[in-house]
């Protein structure tokens, strides 16, 4: 029974991570859109939210561990790269 609970827990974590990744990329798009529309205060807030999402993803990956976490590392790296690019664009 513990095995079934672990699988359900892992599945829930995976779904949360997938949602967070999607939200993170959407927030990067929002950062750029708000900048282009001359709304820097919303751009800054969207950027901060994206940083928080990355931290949430990292925490969930630690709880997931193993090969399940490894599958998300390329996406997490891509999200980090996008955030770094957005930050560079602001300078």
C-alpha cells in the first residue's frame, strides 16, 4: 500500500511541476509583453513571480528525486535561460 501512495504522491508532484513549468514560461511572455506595452511595474511583478515559480519547481524536484526529477532538468534549464535573457533585455 505504501508503494501505491508513493506513486500517487509522485504523480501529483509531476503534475504540479508540469503546471509550474507552463506557468513559468507564460510569465516570461508576460514580462516581455508588459515591457512592450510600457507597463514596467507589471513586468517586474511577473518577473518576480517567475523567479518564485523556479524556486517552487526546484523544491518539488528535490521531493520527487531520482529519474523523475532528471526528466525536468532540461526544461528547468530552459526556463532559467529565458529568465536570464529577459533580465539582460532589461539592461
